[in-house]
C-alpha cells in the first residue's frame, strides 16, 4: 500500500451543498454560495472586498490587469515560487526581477528587494511560502517609499497572520493592495480548482468587479445599480460556477477543524525531528516571531541534493511519496534567457535540498512516526 503525498480533505457536506446549488437553478457564478464564501472571507480575514476566481493563477492575472502592467514594466518576484506568480505579469509583457530566498527561509529576502527597484518597477509580489508571512512591514515600507503596488501571493496562506512591530496583527492577504489565494486541491482549503482575489485598496474594487465579469459592469447591474450592462474595460471570465462555491463553502464551515488537525500533524513531525536537527543532518522550518504557522507544508532542508535523493528513494521503497518543491524560475527553460544573469544561491539551494513530507487531514499519527523514522534512518 502506498501513502500519497496529499489526499484532498472532504467535510462530508460537499455533495449536499452542491445539490442545493443545483436545485436553486442558478449555476453560473456570483450566486448564493459565491456570496457566502466571499462574505465569510471578508469578515474573517478583513479583506475590503473578495471575489472568488477559478484559480489563484486567475486572481494573479486579474492583479496584473488591475495595476495596468504594460510591456517593459518590471515586477519583483521571488525565484523560488510557482510559475503562476510570474506568469500573470509576463503575459502582460512585464520583465521579472527575481529576488533570492532568505538564508533561513524559502520566502523572498526582504533586504534584497530595494536594490532591484528602478523607474520601471511597478510591483512587489511576496509569496508567503508554506503560509509563513514575509516581513510585511519591511515590504510595505519599501513599496510606500517607491510608490509600488504590493500583491501578496497568498496561495499557501489561508488563515495565517502577520504581527506588525506596532503590535497589530493582520491576516495574510489583507495587507498588500491586492492578494491572491488558491483553493486548488493540494492547499489547506480547496474545491479542486479555485481561488480568490482579495482587494484591500478600495480604489481598485469597482474595476476588479468589471475585470472579473468579462470587462462588463454586470455585477453592479445585478445589484440594481445600473439598468443595463455593457463592455467597460479589459477582463475575462474569472468566476467559478456555483457548484465550486458550494463545495468550497462546505470546507470553510470546517476551517477550524481542518487547521487544528493540520497543526497537530505538523507539530508531531516537528517533535520527531527536533532533537536531530543540525547543519549536517537537516534543518527544520523556521517561523519568524512576526509570523504564525498555518500548517500548509511540513518540509526539511537537507545538506545536499544527494542526501535529499536518498531520503526520497528510501521513503519510496516503503511506499511513501515525498516530493521536492519549486525549481528556481530564473533558471527555467522559459525564462533563463530573459533573466538578468544574477545568481540566486538560496533559491537554488532550496530547489536542490528542500523536501516536503506528506501532510493531509487524514494522515495518522502512526504514519507520521513511520515517515519520521524512515527519514532519520537515512540522516543519522
Ligand atoms: C498553488 C500555487 C499557485 C497557483 O494556484 P492555482 O489555484 O493552482 O492557480 C500560485 N502560487 C503559489 C505560490 C502556489 O503554491
């Protein structure tokens, strides 16, 4: 029997809510369940406005349209991230300035950002890797000084927080001008494929709704604010159908259960590894004091690619699937010719040495212990 890397969580109410959506007879987007999900997210996490999308990739594409990215504009993005973070901006003709990861964390090195800014820079896109906050005070200060937009790629970051030095705490995704979340099935909360855009800069809300609805003012029309709807702007069909929103609602209703269970798994892993963590065996995930843990990913960082490969093979020989994560985008076949040539050693190090262990709702304590022991057999 093999143990998968991920098994999508089901609350048990998904089919009932999908049936309700079907019986309501309005299956296109922006219906009852879409409204429930959006209001829940706005209220719980403090977004000024939330729009469900068919993916995080979509939500990022909406961001690129919303801040009017033009050919030749520059956007600062970590190299150690998923393709979508860069893709949305590259589609609009942007040049990507890749930032390196921190030495102690796969997230972008906030101290490397300012040197990448010039008169063509339009936005900074921090990725909260593993749901662990980037230092948002630092990033927002830089953005203010240079009048840049901040777009949080919060694909991993549902139900996570940032503590400001002032003592305030804010949900990830509520701090930047815009933020994109993913509800793809490997994320903590999911509906197979899905996402949302959080809009925190109120001046962008009306236009976001138009871009969301194929460049028309249909959303305002449905609220009775206009007697017809017409073509107003750029856009696309970014709305998920109500069946997806109904599925998603069944997940949000169980957010606390999902998060508590994942956190418990995460800390069980940490408990097994804690006393053995060292430079020459493996390093554990670091959670800076300004961040909280939302248990999206449990990963280890090994001293070399060879050791990581040995661990993957050892686990696989016992029927357990563990996977590495991103490959530095600045070295990707699509972008390496366009990259400005800087070396990004930390991004490359995580590319070669970071390993994600299975982490999903139904994972048992026994399996966590077994996986941990197998890793330790290779490393000690
Ligand atoms: C998963 C992910 C995305 C893309 O999410 P989709 O909903 O699949 O489009 C974007 N950025 C990061 C960092 C991700 O992990």
